[in-house]
């Protein structure tokens, strides 16, 4: 195994990635140029506004601003006057959300890993917990978020434990993040071959020795994709939670606020949209760094 | 820090109460103190707004900026915006805040649905600012023309004036198709609705800040037909200051309400006499402290101008006009929405509004030489693209 080969592969991967982004940009502008300005609607009854089904979206400047307009908007003042360029609050808001999502990710990973460990250790716990863990993910976030927020504000008002609003957001984010970790840890810890477990038994190794020397190393290929999924989920959870409990300062709230002004300033909401895309990439990328430190254990991991 | 202050206050009040109790034990003839104004004045209050910081709420931000709250003995006044996520009357009922700004029909609906008790202690907006805007070629110049048309509304309790105005024209909700609008005006501009809901001070300006592709200039008012609900039977009272009815029996809270209204009245008077500066104060508060992203300064000045027209109609500031209140209640009783539901089915409790506190505040201000009534002389605001 030489070092040159993976490096060449990496350069090619970056090239393909850049080409993919470029293709999306080209497709956007091509559709905007060729597509119908007012969209393509079938089944419309004349004289009845809003009837029919729109098959092709509108391409006018309100619905699809030009890419260069969206980029230029990033460098114009946010709210007129002497407010800073839009990119400044976008970056600030994205970093705020990233911090909250990171806390949510940590809580989610901790809870998920503990649940995975418990379920692997006791089969009864797996039977009892796993169905509930799956069901937990079917609860709509927008129903769940105000509940957490109101519990949080009651605890905060009681005065003994401070519970700032961002903590509610982090907990809601962790609620989405724990699921892939719990399942990933469970599957990972059960991954070692029977023959390896039997070998540990012949050494008279106890539960803890087997866990640290065999099960955890074997779990790494399952764990890394789970952590990456958890990071993506934490970001989505944090953005949605910000919007639904109305926390100020993050990218989700900024997106909603600017979208309300979309008629007269259609390029503005795309600023925070790009911000949240960058946010997701940074979050997933940071988790990929964990994988670098664990590369000795990553045999047989599916590329994800 | 805030908690330690609160804890200190709690300790102090417990000490005071036990001292009074002990004094009462030793000297049975001592005054009980409850009706003589013997209370610890409230110095910290929270006000819940119903939307993001913008000139619609200029009076409160001006009162904060100019120190009017401090003048009335408040050390700590927090103005909490909402992005639609916080319902002001719910926050007030839950005890999260001390006062709230909300539309009268929305609160009446909440009061009947939950059995909670709130009191309108000052009617800031005397007139309705709701419009139904349509392109001039759509043929919707009046409420009677709604029949068979697609009518946009924001929902969330903003729709009741539409149904009340229709009820007065003998139209029920099944004769029109009601579509939920988002908070941009794209539904109107893209032709997804025939007539869209808009506030004079906000969305109407947003439409007029858009370039008309046909002319290359901004849209002009003459491009549209505008139904003003103020001119219909559906007109309802909007921005009012609400207090917790049960807490008003507490002399400390009632006293705070009067002092709060004095500061707010002064704030709105300043906003009337200095619209440019008041709009700027609000805009600065919105862009700095609140992490909000308001539409630009020109839009805020337009809003200040329009809001002043709704507040200063000649009478005293903040007094609930019984005729307007009764009209709101009548409309609320008559309105039936697209799901066949009524906003309210019975008259609200008598405690739902009270002029006691605003009258006391106005009398005290008049004694200080402040003129608390009057008209507003509108200024000319020329809108720009995007309001910036």
C-alpha cells in the first residue's frame, strides 16, 4: 500500500464533487432560462384562480433569483442603512446553530451509546427498548419541540436550575441525534464473529475485557456512519427547533424572518439557506475527522 | 444575577411579611395595609409583543430608549418579540410575561376557548389596519365581490375580519375559497390568490416595494383595488395592551399597570411628534439588540406613519371606545370560518376591557402637563425597492 494512490483518488473525489456543484448551478440557470416564467399548470379552470396542479415550478426572479444575484446579495447590507453585509449575520447565525447542534450531538451520542450498550448487554433490554426507540422517531418534531420549550421555561422560572432557551434547542436536536447512534452501537457491538467471542471466552475474559478489546474495536465501522448521521440529524433538529420555539440568533429563525420579506427582496432568504448548507457540511466534515483518528479500526466500512 | 436579585427580593418580601405579621400580633389595632397602597412597587416587568420588532411597536421601544420606563420607576423592562411562535395572550396567561400586545378578536377567542381571564387595559390602535389587496383587473373592489374568488388570509386568528365582513354582506365562508398566505406577498404577485390580506403598515408597503415587470418601476397603488376593513362591518380592534385580570386585584400590579401605561403613552406621543426618529430608534433596536432582520429604514418610516394614523384619531390615547368594542364583539359573534366554526359564541366577560387604568395614567400625565390626545399629521414617505 503506497500513499500516492489514495491521494490521487482524493483529488479525483474533490474534482467530482466540484463538478457536481457546478452542474447544479448550471442546471438552475438553464432551467431558469428555458422554463416557463409562470410555471406549467395542468387542469386549470379558466377564471378560477389557483386551480389545477403545477407540474413545473415558476422561474421568475421572485421564485428563482439568478445565482449571481444571490451571491451579490450576500455582500450587500442586511437590512439597509449601515447594517453589515448579509454574509456577516449568516456566518454568525450559522456558528450559533452549529454550537447548539454540537451540544445536541454530544447529548445524543452519549444517550445513544448508553442505550446501545445496555441493549447489547441485556437481551431483555433490547426487546423492551428497541421498539420504543423506533417509535420515538415517529413523533413529529413540531409537536415535541414546544413541549420541551415549555418544560424548560418552567424549570428556568423555578430558579434553581438555569435552563436557557438554547438548551431546549440542543435537547430537541439530541432527540433526533441519539437514534442512529443507539442502533449503530447495538449493531456494532454485536458485530464480532462468534469465533472471536469464543476465543475471548477461552481466555476467561470478562464482559469489560471483551467490550474494550473486541466489541468496541469491531463496532467502529458501524459507529462512524452512525455518528455522521447523528451530526446531520442534530443540525436539522436544531434548525427546526429554533423555528418552532422561536429562539433568536440562529440560522433557522433568520431564514424564516428573511423569507417573510421575499417578495421585495427575493435573494435575501437564500443567504441563510446557503449558510445552513455550509453548516451541514461542516458538521459532517468534523465528524469525518474522528474517523481519521480511528482509521486502524475501519476495515470493511462501507463508504458513506 | 437576575435570579439572585429575585431571590433577594423574595427574602426581603418574606422578611417584610413576617415583620408585618409579628407587628399585627403584638398590636391588634395595627393597620392591615392592603387597601392603603402599602406594597412593594414592581420594578421589573416583561412585555410580550405579537410580532418582530418593527415600527408597529415603536412606542414601546421609544419609551425604553428615552427612559420613560425608568421615569415611572421601572429598573428593568424587557420587550419580547414573537415570530409567530409565541402567542402573546398565551404567554400572559402562563405568567411568562406581565403585559402583552395582541389583537382584540384573537384574545376574545382564547378567553372563550380556555376560560382564562385577561383585561384590555389600553386600546393602542383605534382603527383596523387590515386590507384585502387585489390587482385592479381581478374585479374585487369590495367585500361583496369576494363571492367565488380565491381569498388569501394568514390564518392564526388574523382571518376573522374577513369572515365578519362577509357575514355582514350575507356571504358565508363556503362561497369563497380561502387560501392560507405565507408572510411574503408572492401569492398575490404570482396570481395564486385573487385578493391577499395585507396590513396598511407592513405588507401593503412590501407590495409597493416590488418592481412591476411591465413598467420597470415600483408597483403603484393605482395598480390595485384595496378593501379596507375599517370601512366595513367587519372592522375589529387590533393592537391592545392586555393584563392578567386576576392579578389586577393585587395593588402592586395595578399600580405597575398605571405606571407602565404612563410610560407607553409618552412613548407613543413621542413617536407621533417625531416619526422619523421613532422609526429609527425601533430600527436600531431591531438590528442591534434583537437579532431581528427588519425590512430597511424606509419601510420602517412608512410603517411609523401608517401606525400613527391608526393610533391618533382625535380622542385620548388608549381609551377603549365602547362602540368600537361592541362592533368587534358583534363581528366576532357573527363570523364563521371555512370550517364552520365561530370565533366566539357568547359575549365576553365584562372584565375583558377596562378604561380604569389608562384613564388614571392619562389623568396623571395631564396633571404633569402632557397633552394625551390629538390628531396625527401624516408625512409623505416615498418607498424604495426592498424598503432599504
